């Protein structure tokens, strides 16, 4: 790494963490609807926000972000920005806390970039290396997350419309997997993200059904007021958000980070054109999610709708231009929120959508992380893993101070890995195979 790479990754970590600390932006889509409950509404405490952030993000950092990054020379963005979400919510909501968030965020970005191999070495020192197994924790999440719009529709409009949405999304996934790979005239191979297209199909139905809900003028006026305040908050911080988007593009241009496992793999193999197109397709799929949650919650994403990754890939090796265009792209995105909000403020069904989005996301993540934790645990200790995770999950529900459901799967898998290593040292365990 040269000094430019260190500065860019450190600045990105610091900016993202401080934005989270102030409730301006978070990377985890499942955490975004929760942020206003502390920063705006005061419904939950700082401790509850921190616990939720940890539960939603930590398993993805350990079980998805870092494992996917290991073996490549590029960091999956989840391993960086999910952790900055955690740090930002855990640091105090004060000037000192903001400064601390920036320092810790920069340290995490630089340390992660330098220390990824060190993490691998630590696992290699263990007599039973369960890092590969932990990677399975995140396996169900990517595809499972695509089903959340259908679940949100079911919560808001009933089973039939929810089932219709899930069915259409499943069809979109099938068609994309079957016909989503094609060759452009120049010979470049393009593969659309099945998960991104599935999410896009579901989001279209989710927004359509919400828009169809009728309301009186009072409802509309209230909705205008709600949306206007949320969008105003985002636009107030437009410069900071745009600079962060520029840093994401610059870091991508320096091949320090990638926005998803597909483009990461393509970038690592030198296929930057294909990686850029994959990132572009993914960004299209995430426009409805980022825009709808931003308008409803007043909290944006440090990577925006993820188009900044495509900009960085296409401008590989040119971080200054990537930074400028990434900043401009974020400015344009945030400017478009006004039009999106005005288009939605006439439809009172959207007012209720934020709560249903949050509930659906939480339920999907709970199940996905539980399944992922069970798969990982079964790989760590065949014949015991499923028993272990199911037992921990149900026992946790009887505890006086239970873990948040989303944390049970990843924590159970990590705990089992540690226990297996202890038993191995005591000659009470022999790894399978």
C-alpha cells in the first residue's frame, strides 16, 4: 500500500463512522429504518440502538465480509462499512464521541486493509480452523434479503398480495439466472445479478401496492410534512454524504474495495469491464430500496445507491477523477430525492411502508442468519451443529436478558468454534476428516 491508499481508506472509514454516529447515514439497509427511533423519535435508547447495530451487522462482518475478502487482494465493502456502522452507534452521541468515532473508523479501515492476512494467520494458529465454516453464516443472506419486499407487502396488504409479490420476484430470479448472462457487441460478458433483479421486481410491487392506498387530504398533508423533514435532513448533509461517496469511488478505483462478491471476484481477476457492468446492474436493483428507506427515515447510505462502485471500477487507477465523479453522482442522487418524495407524498400507504420494511428486513435477517449459523455450526461440528444452534436459539428466548434473535446464529457458530478448539486441546475432540 502507498500513502494515497492509506489516506483514502482511512478517510472513508472515518467519514462513514462519523456519519453513523450523527444518524446521517448507515450502510446496513436493515439498520437504516431503526436509526430515527433513537435520533429523531427517542423511542429506543442508545444502548438498544448499539445492540441492534451489533446484531444486524457483526455476523455479516465476521461471516460474510471478511471471509469473502480473504483470498483476494480487495476488501468487500461490507467488512469495512458494516463495522463502521457498529462503531458509530457504540460511540457516545457527543463531540468527543464524534471525534472518537472518526479515529476508530479510520483505524478500522487502515487496520483491516493491513491486517486481513493477520486475521487469517490467527485462524491458522488455531488447532481447528473454522474460518471457512464461518463463511457459511452469510451464504443465505444475499438471496434471502431479496424476499423482504414480498414479506413487507404481506404485512401491509395481506397474504395474497404478499404471495403474488414473492411469486413474481421468484420468477425474476429464475429468468435472470437462466437468461441474465449475455455478450455485448464488443465481446464483454455481462452477468446480471439475480438477487438485484429479484429485489427490483419485489420493490416495484411493494411500492405499487403502497401507492394504491387511498387517503384523504389530511393524510396527504401529514405525509408531505413527514417526507419534507426527512429529505431536508439528508439534503442538509449533502456535502458530507457526497464526499463520502467520492471516497468510496476513489477507494474502488484504487482496487481497495468492491461493492459485492461478484464484482470483487471479477476485479481480482482483472476483468474490470465486466465488474463495472455487474456493479452497474446491482445499483439499478438498489435504487428503490435506498430511495424509499431514505425518504421514509431521513437516513442515507454512505455508498448511496452503489453506483459509486461502478464509477470507481470504470475509472480503475484514476482515484482523483473517480473521487470527483463519485461526489457528483451522490449530489445528483440526493437532489433526486425531492422529486421522489413529491411523487410519493400523495400516497399515504407509503407512510406506513417504513415500519413494514423494517419489520420485514428484521424477520428475513433473523431467519437467514439463524440458517447460516446452523449451516456453519454443522460444518464445524458435523452431527452437532444443528442441535447446538437450535438449542441456543430456543434457550435464548427463555433468558432474562436474551440476545437479539439476529445475533444468535453467528454468535452460536463462533462459540462452537471456540469450544471445539478447547476440546481439541484437551484431546476430547477430533475434527471430521
